[in-house]
C-alpha cells in the first residue's frame, strides 16, 4: 500500500479542521451509545457472545420462529375435541315435545375419521315423523365412530396442514440459523476492521513520534550551525504530513468503532463504542478464529431449507394422490336408552348397534389431477435446485479454502518484507544520527517500514476475513459463537 501523502499548508488545514470535527462526532456518538469502560483488550469471543445475545436481527429471527410454532399450534387445533349442546322445545301447537342433546366429537390423528359420544333426553309428545326424538326417562347414551377406508385414510387436509406446520417450524429454525450466521460473520468483519484500523493508527502514531523525536536533535544541530535552517522547515513539513496520516487513521478507527457497536452491546442491548485502550495485539485480533475443517453439506441452513421445501412438496403430492381416491367410509354406533320407559314405548330400551358404509367417487376429478401434476413439477424443480445448490456450496467452500491458503502465503511474504524494511529504517536512522545519511533518505526508509507494517496488518486481516467467510460457508457454529443457540432475552 502506498503512503497517502499530504504536505504543506494542505496538511495543516486537514489537521486543523478534522480534529474539531472528529471531536464533535465523538461527542454525538457518546449521546447515542454507551462507552466501553473495561481496560482489558476486547476479544473476538466477547463480540460474538454479545452479538449472539443482543443483535436485533437474531432477536427478530427468534420471534419469527415463535410465530411458526404458534401456527403449528393453530394447525393442531383441527384435532381439538369439540363439545356441542343442542336443545329445542315446542312452545306452541298440538305437540309439546322438548329435546336436549349434548355431543363430544374427537377427530382421529391416524385416520380421516372421528369418534363421538352423545347423551340425549326428551320429554313430552312428538309427531310421528319425529318418532326418533323419543327417549326413555333417563335419556339415551350413544357412542360411535367413522373410519376412512380409502380417501383420507393415510392423509387428509387436517393432517397435511399439521405436518406442513412442522416443516415450517424447521424452516423458521434454519432461517434463524442462517440469520445468526450472517450476523456473526458481519460481527467478525466489523471486529477485524476495527482492530485493523486501530493497529494502523498505532503504526502511524509511531511514525509521527519518530518525526517529533527528531525535531529536538535537528534544532540543536541548526543552533550549532551544523545543519541549515531549511532542514527545520523540511522536518516540520514531514511532521505535518505524518500528523495528517494520524488524523485520517483515527477517523477510520472511530468509524470502525461505531460500526462495531452494532454488534458489541451491553447487558441492556445498547451499542458500546470501544476506544483505543481496548485494542488487542495482532495475534489476538486476527488469529482467534479457528474453523473446523470438517464440513457437512446438510449443516448449511439454505440447503436444509431446500430439503424441507422438498419434504413439504412431497406431503402436498401425497394429499393430491389422496384426493384422486374414491371415498369409502365405514361408520358404526352403539346406543342404549336407560331408565323407565318413556312415551315412545318399550322399543327404545334394547341395545342398538348400527353399521353403515358411505361410498363416493368423483367422475372427472380434474381438480385433483391438476394439483397432482403441479406438485410433481414442483418437486422436479426443487430437486434440480438442490443438486445445483450442492455443487455451488462445494465450489464456494473450495474457493474460500484456496483464498485462505493464498492469504497465508501473503502473510509470510509480507512479514519478511516488514522485517527487512524495519531493519533498513533502523540502520538508516543510525547513519543519519552519525551524519552519514540525508534527511530525505531516512524519512523514506521510515515510511517504507510503516507501509510494510500496514501492509502486514491488511494481510493478516485478509486471512482472518477469509477464515470468517469459510466459517460462514461451512456453517461452523462453534467458530461463529453460536453454541449454545441464541435465545430470546
């Protein structure tokens, strides 16, 4: 990376105008979020724990998960026991019959039919066409059931909705996982950019300190007549240029700290802006992430969601095939009147057992045929998407692995470059102090060493970013700080 240079009065204007603006920006930021008060270096683990606990996107995703669970409860309501009461009485006319009935019906979870129980009691006279309304004095008790033999035997609309709602819960859970992975990956990126900006700031501060330390020595040499006055002006211009670099680096660092505060929050969920005091060293900032080399394709939430969609389409296909079948239902009931004989006569007293059969078949069934063809085509579409997504994921992971390997090599070469540049800069400073080197060359060596240090920071940040991307691509929840899974606060 080339040194960004601003010299002369332009640099003085930058330094003079940027500092008050940054101070005002820092004051406004403090009004919006709390400041970090800890003196310990901020670790990636702390940021990931805070993000998993308090990130609004994750909390919103968990709330959507609860919505899916509530919809499943709604679908399960189709199997609720239903109790009904019916009563009627003739208040005018020749007959004065009164009838009261209570019935409880329970749908079957394993069949499209249901079981029921009923109690009925009547008083008074009924017309002959309502003869079945009569009961004995203590009423009639009846139990019965309807059982589907063909259509609705294995699946029906109620059971399919319940099973689909279970798939929706899984999809919501995988979507929550995908959201969490995305948030944690962005949190890692924000932390590493903050750390890189802070380490660059320290590098530029060290470069500025060299120019400041050299000022007094040059002043003594000028006073003694060993150096010309113009050297003081040249050193001041160089110092201002380095001060401008520090100002710009500090601005980048503060902006990175504000972005990091979106993920690093306090116990109340408020963003925390972290200052320079909590900067970690390069090893802690860029070497903390450890990615598991093992990769399970089905661990990817987007792939798992697609599998759930295929499962949902399969359920709908089974329902469409069920609608193609004729309806054949077997029903039976047992009834017994109890108590003294009523006005209906003694024929109510014996036990009754009734068995019946219902058969119904649609002659064209075009609705079911269309639904069957549509669902089969949907399964074909999802299967093709599944194969392509698997290939895409494998290619993505392989490409990121290559990026990690390349970044490792880049770090090695950049570290050697930094070491050599620092050695040259140190030697050139000694030569300058002994009068064997000129001012231009020693500044050039120092700036080259700082450039190499900044380049090394960027190289380490690059490999850390590649590892974070690999952790997200392989859905490594341990590396992303998602074990245990986030829960609603």
